[in-house]
C-alpha cells in the first residue's frame, strides 16, 4: 500500500496519524476488486476505460481510497454524455 506523510522518504510517501499509526490512502487493484465485488481484470478495464482513476507507482497500479469512495457513491467526476 502507498502511505502518505510521517516516516518520510524523498517522495514524501508516509503519513503518521495522531494515534501514531501509519494510515493508507490508496489500495491495490486486488483490494479495489474486493471492495467493488468484481474481478481484478474488471478493475483494470475500468481504469483503462477511464471509469475509475488509478495511478502507476513503481510499476504497480494504485487507486485512491477517496476516489474509490466517490465512485461507490456515484460521483465519478465525469460528465454525462
């Protein structure tokens, strides 16, 4: 998982919460597929077709949990055609 803030490296990729725990702001394709109840290939297709936004970090696709939450709520940020 990609972490943002606290134990910082040059990319500022870790964040430590007020309780001292490191919190995660992204999930993997596998984790997103479990959350959405679809296959990993479906999540990859959704990213490819721009239904869901993902980012590539060190060769792996990461999905922002806030964007995934918005997607689940129906707020994809895309204009209706």
